[in-house]
C-alpha cells in the first residue's frame, strides 16, 4: 500500500460532521435519480453543453422523462469531476458497477436506485455508508425547526434574505409572521432579528451564515444612525429603491448579525464572492457567477470589530485563496473553511489546500463541507476531498517536511473532523 | 512505455487544424533562420537580457548579421521554454542534432536550414512533419483573400482596427478602399462593416477575432443612438479625440460585429486582456503587457445578448483562467480557447488545462492554437502542448478519475482536434 | 541518489550572498531561543492560534518565561513550514535531534542552544554552517554604518520613512540630524536625500530598497513642481495632512530616489503590495496584510523613465507573480527577486519559481533572500528554497526540456548566487 493509500484509509475511517449543506431534513434523500441529476451541477452543465433550458425545466414531465432527456447531453460531461461524483455514488450506494453510465444503461440504474431509495432505511443507510454523524443545514430565518431531529441535522441560520432582500415586501411579511413584529423602523428590525436568534438558539443553532457579493465591504453603522434610519424608511416606502439605500441597510443589518453572533457565541460563516443572476436565462440555480476582483481587506473593519466571533470564511475563486490563508494566518478570528462551489474541483482544492496546510495554524483549517442538496452526494464529494487531502499530506507533511505518517493522520483527522467540533460545538 | 507516453503517441498522431495563427499565406515559411529568430519571443527576450534594440533593429543588416548579433545574447534564454521551441524545430525540421545551439555552432545550423528552406517543397514538408492540415489566419479587414488557398489557410476576420482605430484617417481610408463606402455616419459604418463580412464570407471565413484591453466592458449601443452618432462625428472631425468618444465608438462597432457574427453564424474569438505599448521603447511586437485586474463579468451583457454566437475566449493571464472555466461552465456560448501568449508556458498551461478538464463540458474546450507567424513554429509549440495534455489526461482522467486509456485518448483527440471542427466548421 | 538529490547537493555547495535581510550587524545572532521564537512568524502564528497578545508581549518577562509561554500554543503550528525552519535550525545548528520540539523537551533545547550561542565564535559558526559569505542589511537612512564590517554586512538604504513618513516630525528631525539640513522646502529635501546617498555610497551601499502599498502608482513630479511644493508646505505645517498631499509628496520623493539610484548606479529593490496595520491589535510586526488588487502596470511610467536602473521586484502575493514574470520578460530593467513574506511558502515558491524559470532571461532571476532578523534563520530558509529549486530544475529543465544535469546545476547556481553578484556588484 502506498503512503497516500495508507493515509486515505485512515482518513476514510474518520466519522464526519458535515459543517455546511442544503439538505432538507424533511426530505433528505432522493426519490429517484431524477433528484440526483436535477442537482444544478448537472442541469447547468447539460445546458452549457447545448441542452435547451426548456427541455430541462419543462413543467410536469415525469422524473423518468427528465432523466431520459438529460442523458441526451450528459456524455458531454462524462470526463468531469462533477460526473465522477455521480459515478462513484452509483457504485457505492446502489452497487451499480459500470465503466460508464450513459444512454445504454441508465434505465437499469434508474430501477436499481428506485428500489434502494424506496426502502424506509435508505436515509440511515446512506449516512452509514457515508460515515456521517451530523450535518449542518441552511435554514431560512422563518424555518420552524421543530419538525426534524436537530441532533442529526444541525440548524444554521442563513441570513441572505435579511441583509439583501428587505426591500421585498414578502421578506418583511415573512419576518413579521416569524417574529410577530411589524417592522416600521430600525429598532423594530433589531428586535425582530433578536427574536430570530432567540428562536434558533432554542433549537441548538450552531452557526449563522451568509453568502456575499464581491462588492460587499461591511462597515459599522450604529443602531441609532439617522441616515441609516432614513434609508430604511425609503426602502419601506418605495417601489424602486436606490442601490445606495440598499447597501446602507445591508451593512446595518449585517453589523447587527455580527453583534448577535458575538452575544450568542455563534460562528458566522462568510461565503464571499458570488454575483447572483449573471446569466438570467440559465437553469434553476445555474445563473450565478462572480467577479474575482475583491479583497479580504474589505472585511478588515469587521474582523477588528469582532475579535471574539469566529468567522469561518469560504471564497469562491482560487485566486482569493492566498488572501484567505494570510488573513487566517494573522487574524485569530479568521478560519479557512472548505472549498466552495466553483473552487470545489481537484485542481483548485489541491492547490488551495496545500497553501493552507503550509501556513495556517492547524486548529483553524476546516477541511471540507459537502454543500449537498441530497444526502447521496456527501459520500462522493468527501471521498474526492479525502483523496486530495491524503495526497497533500503525503507530499507536504511526510515527504517535504519529513514528519511521520501518524503525524500526518492526526493532522488530517483534525482538518477533517476535529476542527468542526472545536469551532462549532465548543462554547467559549 | 509509460501511460503518459502512450497517451502522447496517440495524440501526436492526430491530424491538426490550427485555429489561430498569424501566418502570411503568401510567405508562410522562413527564408533563413533570421525569420525564426526574428520572432518577437526571441528579440524581446534578447533585449530583456540586455541587447540594445538598436542592435536588433538596425536597418539594412543582412539576415546572417542579424542572427550573429542575436547569438551574443541568446545564451541568456537557453533554459527557457521559448528557446526549447527553437531547439526542437531545429532538430525535427532541419535534422540539427546538438545539445545546444550557440555561438559555436549556429553557422552550421544557418546553412543547413537555408538549404532546407530553399527547396520548393519546404512548405508542404513542414506541414507534413507538423501533422497540420489547415491553419487559421489573422486577416486585416482589407485583405484581398483571393491570392491564396483558402482551404489550407482559413480566413479569419481580425477586427481590432475597426473597433479601436477608426479615429486614424488611414483606417478610414483603408475601409473606404476595401468597401467603396466613404463613411460619414454610423449608418455608413454599419454598411461598410456589412460589406466586409460579405467579402469574408464569400472566401469561407470561419471566424471573426479581436484582441481586447483589460478595461473593455462592451455594452449595447443601438444603431440609431444619438450620442454614439455625435461621438462618431467628433471622432471623424477632430485630431484629438476624447477617450470617452473612442470608447463609445468602440462599443458601438463591437456590438455590430457581434450582430454580424450572429447573422453569419460565425464564431467570435475574444482574446482578452492586452494593453498595447506599455513599453514603447521595446522591440517590434515586444511592447505589450497587461493589467490582470479585469473580469469576465465585463462580458456578461454581451454573452446574454448573443446566445447563438459562439465565443471562443482566450485570456492573457492565468489568474483569469478560473473565471474563464466558470463562465464556460455556465454560459452555453462561452468556449475556453487555447493558452495565449504570456500564458503559453508549461507552468500555466498545465494548471489552466487541468482546471478546464475538471469542469468544462468536453465539447467546449479548444485545446490549443499556435499563434505562429511562421509555419516552422507550429510543430514545437503543439508538441509542447501535447506533452502537457498527455500528462494532464494521465493524472486527471486515468489516475484520479480511474477512466480508461482509450477514454483519455478520445477526450484528448476531441480537445486537440474535434472541437475545432465542430465549433468552426459546423454551421448550426 | 535521485536526480533531485544530485541537484540539491550541488546547489547546497554554492557559497551564498544573501541579498536581503533585516540582520542587525551589531547583534546578528541570538542570545537565547527566545530571540528565535520571538520572530514575528512564531508570535503572530501563536497569537492567531489563540494566544493573547498580552501573554506574548508582557513587559519584563524573562526569555525563558517567554519561551515557556509560547510553547503552550506552538503545537498548533507544528505542521507548518514556518515551524519546519525552527526544527531544521535546531537540528543543524544546535545538534538537537528530535522528531518534535514541544512542551516535553524545549527546556533541553533551550540549554543546548544557550551554550552554543554563548560561544564567541557563534556568529562565524552559523555563517560557516549556512555557507553564507555576505548578507545585505536593511539600514535606516540615519544608520551610522561605521561600526560594523561592511564587507560581511552589505549596506542597503531602506527608504520607506522618506517616502511615507515625512509628515512625522520625528522623521524630519532624524533627517536633519543625519544630514545637517533643516528641510524647509523640496529643494532642501532633495539636498538632504542627496546627502544620504553620498553617505551610503561612502560605505559601499549596494542597493536602495523600499516596501510599497498596493495603491502606489508612482509618477514623475518635477523638482520645481509648484503643486508638490505647496503640498509639502502643508505637510510641514499641519498636524492633519490630507491623503492627497501625502501621496504627492510620496511620489515626489520616490522619483528623486529613482534619480539618485540612476546617478549612483544603484539597484532599487521594490517590494510591492503590503498594507500596514490592517490588524492593529496584532503582535509586533504581525499586523500587516494586503490587498492583492494591484498591477505592475502602476510602475510602467517608472520603468520607462529609468531604463538604466535595475529594479529587483518582489511581490507579496502569488497572484501577482505572472505579472512580474511578464514584466521581467519584456522590460530589461525588471528583475524577479525572491519569494517575499506571505509568498515564502513551498506551494507558492514552487509555482512562482517554475513560471519564472519557464520564461525570464536567466540573468534576471534572483532566486532567494532570507529576509531574516537573526542569522540562524538563513540556513533553514535557504535549505527550503534549495530543495524546491532542485525539484523545479529536475522537472522543468532535465525532464521536460531534456537538458543535462550539469546544465541544470549551472542554471541553479546562477539563480542562487551568480545573479546576485552580477546585479548588485557589477557597476556598469
């Protein structure tokens, strides 16, 4: 067994806590492989390869028909890492052993998977095979939280709507319904946000999270700031709100979130860099891209203002990784978190992970999260990461730095699991 | 034979169509090695290493003298990848077998090459040894196109002059001469551009192309836009034209080009990122550099407006590669195209190619183009690329993703050749 | 012995001249390992891992107590490349052989090192073991220079204070004291700077150096420019100086420095990209970070204006490396210099060095400098670099480009040593 294999086997035996996903705890696994192939990674790549959106998103087609249609285009991505996830989960979870999955054999897979997915034990079986104990969710602020097992599915308060979409009446209506507070001014808004935090804390929330656009440069705006109050009034009153007012309100709310995280001892996951709807004609969830011209320095004021809040930071593009490494090297409250979305491919993971392991304190590297929408994807995504982690540890730690195999395994275990425990589950 | 060697041999047997060059079809090969060493890669590097421009560009020196002078400095670059191209072509095309080429032996090479180049069959021989069937050109808009074989040398309409240099009277005179239209307003200009497209289409043009500066952010400006008309009038009238007027006219023309590409079903090659004349005292063609702070998001409006135009995109710097990968992942009309100029070195090709193969649909990766000015360079540049491609396929596809050798060869063949055919030679 | 080992052994035998350090020539080595572990790389990483600054920087604690406290946190960085430097120097300089250094055995190391450091021959011994002949310093403009051996410790005029801190009265007082000139206007200032250069030249200065923030875009401002004069008057008069005035004065002084470098035939080291005090609550020297959004194009005017001044350029982040490579490829006066600070980790060195060796003339690559504050760090830092250099030469030069081992060793020797001689010690 090679060094890398030895390390992989050891890491593969570590029980996982997945610190970020989009799992719906009430419908965590798939009903058919249409739920798997409906993952935006596949629909957007099929569309990118030439498949019209109207064929993919035609209403009222059956799952079976949807899968049949997608396979007309999926051979265009059969080399990609995204496709390798589907191949690997089909093998490991359904026992479907084939060199490729294509128009010639998908029907067999469909039936095999359907049989597996129909069993009541499927959710448990997937988790057991994936070696996963707990999974963080992405909960809307008005999610009830009382209808699932919050030990297995860890609540995480997602706050994009509060920061960016308060200009939409429906957001404010949802907020009023969730908190009982009709928000008429910033004081009300602060109370409403406080009420949400109290609700989430009651249900063992373990993180607050938000995704942020490249232009975001948060700055302190006091609760009683008159111009913020005026901007918020205009936002409540008007149909067409200026970008400037939106930004003022966004920064005001964001700062309040950081304050509540501080008060509640909650880590605040920052997922930085996404521009929404860059390609509005794209498929569902396949419309977002980015502008890589931003800098961690936009967060310097925040990081200085909240030294006790842990900020696990994800960056969208690999060109931001060195800034993340170096801000985590200097700021005690910056933690490098996973490999997000467009950087969740082997070339970038390998490069970014090596740089992190070179220079960040080992208690501040959260190796990975699945970002999965369905439980079945946790297994192949983590396997990909564990192979790369084993490889990086072999090269950087054992060969370059001449430390022992057991040292490398300890380090890898901490990166894969230990830091999730210490960062999200220890209240200081 | 190692895996990488097996893959390389298979890829090396694929007949090529080179989708971008600066070959002059009326003078495609070199007369002496002065034509090869006069390639700006060598003159600019010799100059960078200390050779005065006046020594390189002294008028009326013989080719022999030029070569003699250059070899006083070329030992400073004998380790570089650019020099490896010259070593490899000297070996493969001239049969010059030597560990190095330097002041001690260049005379022998000079004579050997001269004998080869003087043979009437030289052009055919170079193409045969290079395994190249067709080569795209870079044609000025007023190139006659009727005096060469447009099967072997595929016309490509280069449009930099139209977009960026209409303020120069000589550009407008060339346009008038080529089209018979004296451009007095934007309507005339549109007609003239239309006439150019018709001319090129008559001669089987297969692409429109342009190189673009980092600041370029194309936006729709309608044909009858009054402020564009006014800007164009000022540009026609004035000696000193404002940057703002230049930009308005540039965007107006660029949008028309995209419309004609749409109407004519022509791919539009975008080569993004170059600043011209950053070092005006540099040698001929050795004055351009760049500012890597630009984003693909500057092209979002264009990409959304022309969903049916294929945009093969080249980026100048490797830090832009992930944006290119991700825009090609999401936008059906974005194609990743080759490794351009300052990114055409092994370190960047390897990193950029791996990232593309990880995540872009396989029908949207154009592996390489030579960018050559003389046919002799096609062989060593493509060899370099094929070695790297073989290596990336071995690591990413066969080892990491555990797909078969034949799968890797099929994928490599598509990247090297198949996509050139399907993107430039199939009219939808 | 593998190819990489063969190359490493040959390179390791090359006597070094270290072209940039912060060594104090009057106190060049450490008194205890507290001087080594007080290096900001360790204090800032210990702080980042959770150690309060007040514990690290408590006044009047003994060196022994300081080390004891640090070891409560240093296990958090025992995987890092920074820690590997300490492990390696402890082994090679003190003969301390242990798999790890931690709370269980640091006391033994402390005593062993103390005994070594107390010997009068320690400075010579460290230099001999490090194979170092000469070391460049970082001298303040008012450093006397007459109380150390300027052959061994090569003076280098550091100019940050002159460019960025003339608004501080104490800077102007230091300048007056050093030059005898009470600066009342720009003419005085020019005379004072000239006086400093004369002083440094008398003591065999071999370079002028400066570190620069990302926003810096130097431009020519004439000696008799009235608006610069007015800005300088406001700066002399006022307590609160505008950022605009600061920048004008900074550019004015910077341009004068370049002129003096030109007149005195001195290389001008530019270390580009650092923002100071981004984390003001950080430990001493552990507060600086950066914004990677800058471009070499900001220096185009300077590089064009001073073609005879050699500019060894260091960049803070690896995303700037390709720009550096390409500006060094085109501009004769740009030299790629070392791997600075946050880019001085194996992942970035490897990637950046490969790209430089691909494409920059070999006489314009300065491989490395230690940046060390104490002589003991020169050995492990250079060892790390030499291992990477051997590896890159093996892969790029011997395997990829199929050149010989002896070719690779010659190239490596030039990169490691030869170019330091030719760039800093040959007066044209």
